[in-house]
C-alpha cells in the first residue's frame, strides 16, 4: 500500500475494522466502492447503507467495500492521497463501480468531497472510459434526486434491494463498456440513466419477502454503540402532507411479522434498534417490545408516535433503558397540525408525557416545525403554552426545524418562510418558555439551502458545486443560487 494514502487514516480504518462484527472480506471480479457522503459513525447507523452492502456481496461475482467521508476533510493529506475503501485499502477510483447512498439534500457536498478525494472528476461529462461508473441511491431519491444529474451516471430510485442486482448484472454483462452498461439500464423500472433527457421513473418497491432489513455490521463506533438494527416495518400508512414517506409512497406501511424479526436478532445482541418510519404503528408493537426487553436486551426505536405511548409501552421503553421520550408534533398549533393532516393532538402529547413520567422516564424531547404555510404568531404562542404545560410534567426540550417543502408531497412547491420571520418566531417562542424549556433549533440559513436543493433541479446541483468550490459557507451558497437564478 502506497505511503501516500496517509497512515493516520489507514490506522484509523484498521482500528475500526478490528472492532466490527460482520464485515465481509471477499474477492470478486466486480468490486463496488460503496461510499457514504458523511463520516463513518453516521454511515454505520444507516440500515439502508448496511443492507445494500450485504446485497452487493451476495450478488454472484460481486463484492462491496465501504468508503466514508473523512471525519475531518481538512486534515486529509493533500495531493497524493486518494480515498480508499476500508476492506482492502484500495483506492475508490480503482473499483469497477462507485456507488453512493445519500440520505438528504445537504449531503451533496459530501459526494463532491468523496469524488474529489478519490481523484475522480465531479461532472459526468468530465469522466471518460478510464473512470468507473458513478451511481447514487438512498432516501434522497424518494423526493428530489434531480440535483444529482450532473454528477452521477445512474440513479436507483427508492428501495434498491432488487434494482441493485439489475445494475450489477448490467455491469457484469457489459464488462468495461460503460455505454453498453448504461444502454442496458435504460427503461428498467426504478432506474434512471442521467443526461439522456429521459423521463424520471417512479420509485422502486422491493418485494415484501425481502423485509426486514437488518444490520450486517455491528460496531461500537457509532452514535448507536453496538446496537443491532432491524426493520420492524417499512413505510407509513399515515398521510402527513409534508412527508415523503406518507402512505401513498409505496403503498403504506408493511409490518414485518414479529417471529421474523425475533428470528433475525443474533443471540449475542445486547442492544436492539427497531427501525422504520412508523415503528410504534406496528400492530404487534407491544408484544415485540416485550419479547426484546424480557430477554434482557436494551432497546432503541427510530420513531415514536405520541398517540401510541400507552402506559404499558412507556413501561417497556423504561425497562429497555429509555430515559428520554422523543416524540414529534410537527406543527406549532392544532390548527396547523390539522391542516397538514398530522393527527397529533394536545391530548395525545399530554398523555404520552404523563405515561412516560409514570414509567420513570426523566426527560422529553419534542420535535416541531415552524414556518408552515399560513403560520402566524398566534400559532407560536399556542406552542409556547403547550410546551410550558408539558414541562410541568417532565423536563422538556424542544427541537425546532423550519419547514422545507419536499417534492412528491402535497406541500411540494410551498415557499420557504423568510429567515427574518423564522428568527423572529424563534425569539418569540424562546421568550414564551424562558427558564422552563430548552430550545434547540436547526439553522434557518441551512434550511434555506436545503429548500433550494429540495425544490431545485440540476441547476441547483451545479450551484451547490460552485458554492462548495467557493468555500461552502452560507454566503457562497447564496451567491451561487442567485447567480444561477439570474
Ligand atoms: S410524518 Fe411520520 S407519521 Fe406522518 S406520514 Fe411521515 S412517517 Fe408517517
């Protein structure tokens, strides 16, 4: 291995590999550099990333090796140090295919970094026969993948457990002929070949027999610390108007039978994370939680709905190690929640917090959106009053994020609220709950960038590239978007 790779990073990769369980080391003629545009700890908490890793390794003649955005890009050795995949320490660009899993809009700059550190030109038209095909998939593709068009050759839309095999077959059959690979992929369901002026296909839906997704690799080096992740259900049957995972996307919730879930949990897993858009809507959720905690395991759940936090569920959460109840209401007042068809009521929230307190939980985190269409100061005042009321039951922190309209939702095309108004509403809310409730808010400025990418097209992708090249701060984004809009 060339010394130009940067020994610190190699040592870090080796140390992380030595603490993983389930890593797949194999050799195969078709090797895929499976890249994540965020650091290792985030990537290894992604069940989608882990699932595609396993699917590729299962494909006859193929292997996946992982690469990550370095924890600190600025400390990556300059010049001769290409980014490498962990399993073999080979440079990313030497693999047959480079594939990205992208969770959300702002990870586009992570994709640029990974391509740059790999020595690959960013733009499709700057790459030639010497370079591997670059492919993208992941949660972003459910809403607006069109910003990716200038940078990737192929997009796998939606659930990729089956389309990844179609892609690998096409690559294997065409050998190193990139054009022949792309020609073979045109018209395949759920697969989009970029830069040919083709219509975007709908998102793919994997067959139910493929569920559940579950961890391939368990590692202590993530925020979820050695937690075995498994999908309890896929999708959601509810109809919140701002949400990409709402019931009309891929036909609602597909719960996994609990026997199938329990069967997959390894005997030595001490921590189990149940993943899904609406885990507590699983029809057998109580029995499932009981099985897990009664076997002495601790528990994590990716989505708790306030209306499902009954006293028995709260008791099971407490027994599974929960100390903080994390729930979302998403609209600052009942009027707004009704308008966006988020059927969470004050009564649901109060009862959930009472049940949490009764079970011995000690804190509540409540997620809210501000800036929904038609929001006024009166809605914010209602949130202030409710938050104060909830904080009398348990210490409360509010997580506030500005509303960002997404494609493929009924609120697609709605404007982004002026940042000055969002800031004023945040100030108003802080005043209303001062001394009682902690407020954490995501940046209104970066939410605006997210909005431009959520609603934008290939041009927005190119503006992001310009902004990233110009240093990537907010002013650079503002300039780049304004220039492109002229
Ligand atoms: S916000 Fe949650 S409950 Fe509403 S549709 Fe989306 S996943 Fe379902």
